[in-house]
C-alpha cells in the first residue's frame, strides 16, 4: 500500500519578531502596559519580542545639518546605533506613545525625527501597530498622532496595521485596571501573526 502523503503546513511567519517601542517616560504606566499586552499575546501566537524604552536611551534630536544626506551617516553617535539593528530585524513595530498636548511625547517625536537620517529603504514593508493612551475621554485627542504615524508609514512604504487607542486613562494603572482596553490590546497582538 502506498504511504499517505505527508502534508506539513508551514506558517508564513513562523518566527515573526515584534519590537515594542515605548515613548512614555512613565515605567509600568499606560503605554508600557498596552505595549506589554500586545507583545505578550503575539508571543502566545508564536512570535518573539523585544521592548525598548525610549526615555532610557540616549537619542539626540536631529540637528538638520544634512550630514546624513552627504555621508549616509548621522552625525550623532548615540543609542540609535543600537536601536536601528533591532528595528531592522523586527517585522512588526508596536509604537507606543501617550498623548501629550494632542501629539506624541517629546521622546517619541525625537526618535521619529531621527528616521530622517537612516537608510529608509530598510523600513519598507515594516508592519506598524500604534498603542496610544490618553487622559481625555475623547479618542479624537489622538487624531493628529495617529494621522502623523499613518502618513509616515505611507511615505516610507510601511504597512499600518491598526491602532490600539485608550481614552480616559488618567491614573498610572488605568490600563492595567481596565479589562476592555487590555482585551483590545491582546486582540491586536493575536492578529499580528495573521498579517502577511
Ligand atoms: C505633559 C502632559 C500632557 C498631556 N496632554 C494630554 C492631552 O493633550 N490629551 C489627553 O487626553 N491627555 C493628555 N495627557 C495625559 C496622558 O496622555 C495620560 O495620562 C496617559 O495615560 C499617560 O500615559 P503613560 O502612563 O504611559 O505615561 C497629558 C499628560 C502629560 C504629562
């Protein structure tokens, strides 16, 4: 008798690597809790993950010197050198920032500005989830930040997957105490492995 054909199903991204980037200065606060929940559920689905806290890295603001345009290298010798290889090896970036005055934090914006001086071809195809808590009760406070991230993704050929937005998060542990918000973060993490 012929042996039955052995069919092995291979997931398209067996080893998807997800990088959480936390733009809040507050450790274990709402942004980090959202990012952690997304990463944890992605890992449960088979992904691997790492997390960085921008506030604990030395990332200097762009000086608009255009040195990068002349030499291909940024004039700053700082932690972006360590962060960029992490970003490049990760298929998915979870970009977390709370809303500060209708926008992202200074730490987050400083980090984004430094994308000016990188080899942006290496960002093409990266998949992005934005994780955004805010104190106000109206999700519209996040519209400029979400719009900014979406426009950058579009400009650089990155794929914006989704936003996990949490309004009314006034206390440090508001997200941790909110089952609905945590569930929406976990659901986004679960979907990560489904995107091709
Ligand atoms: C400097 C500053 C500015 C803020 N501006 C806003 C704002 O414009 N709209 C809003 O809804 N919340 C605002 N908030 C509240 C934070 O978005 C909110 O507390 C958030 O949950 C903090 O997240 P974290 O715990 O990760 O730091 C502001 C907080 C700070 C410290």
